[in-house]
């Protein structure tokens, strides 16, 4: 049985190496995915629209609005003039998310009081909206730290994260390494993670090869039936 299987494998390998079209079918899709995935399958949010309803119009809310507008994720800033515009803006998808500053926002910050702000996300695009919300939280956190400079701070520990190999946190450089990690690592049990054996890799390749090889026969049979 194994001798017949090995003979069949050798025969198919020879056929695979002899036919340039079949080699292209196996190699080109992989190259195309490696080139296109970093640009297409990215989790980075860019060119989004943010809506702002500012009831405060104080220096802190205006400064935060300007910082939101300068962020790379938001290229369009939609300023609302009344609370009645909030729901239609989200319902018609004019903006991915909306920020509402209450009337006492700047006064509370100046008096070191809690200054809440409302953030409304479009749940129909929850993944992108949540990522954009994280961008806003980071901008607000940086502004809070800038306000606290030169003022007494509580003696709390602070975690500082430095990204060595992707300091700009560009998602294009995350996609391909993550794909390689997902493809080449499988959980064998709850405690060990190992690189798959050559047999498992060959098995996956052969399944893909036989699937692609069977497509021309299926298409030709469909054409004959139509005739």
C-alpha cells in the first residue's frame, strides 16, 4: 500500500514540476497574498469621519477637537450645531463615531473635577468604530498628561511600552508575520505549541493541489452539460 502511495506521490510531483501552469497556480496565489494582505487585511482605521457636538466651546474642548482633526485616522471632521443632528448623523452613517462635549467640560478640567465626555459609536461597523475609539482614548490620555505637567502627581507606577521592531505601529508590518505564525504553529495540547511536521505541511499542500487540479475537470463537465 505504501509503495503504491509513494509511486503516486512521485508521479504527481513529476507532473507538478513538468507543468509550468500548475506551478504558477500553486506559487502565484501565495505571492499575491503576501503582497496584498498587508494593505488589504489591515486593522488600521484611516480616512474616517468623526462628528463633534461641542456644547462647551471652551479652550479644552477646542484643543481636543483640533487634536482629533490632526489624527491620521480622521480626515473629515463634521461639526454639529444642535443635539437633534446627533441621531441622524449616526443613522445615515455620515460619521463613524461622534464626540459630545458637555457645557461644563472645560470648567471641570480647570477646577480638577471629573470631566466626562460622551462617545457614540456606529455599531454596524463595530470593529472599526472600536479601533477609532481607542485612538480617541489615547489622544485624550495624552492631553491629560500634558495638563498634569508641572503639577503634583500621585506616586503611581507607570508602564512604558517601547516597540522595537515596529515603532510606528504600522499594521502593514503586523499582518504577514501574524499570518506566518498562524500557519506554522498549531496547538498540540494545552501546554505545548510546536511547528508542524513536514508530513502535515505536505498533507495541506497536497489537499490544495488536488482541489485545484480537479477544477478544470469540473468546469469542462459543466460546459459539456450546457452544450
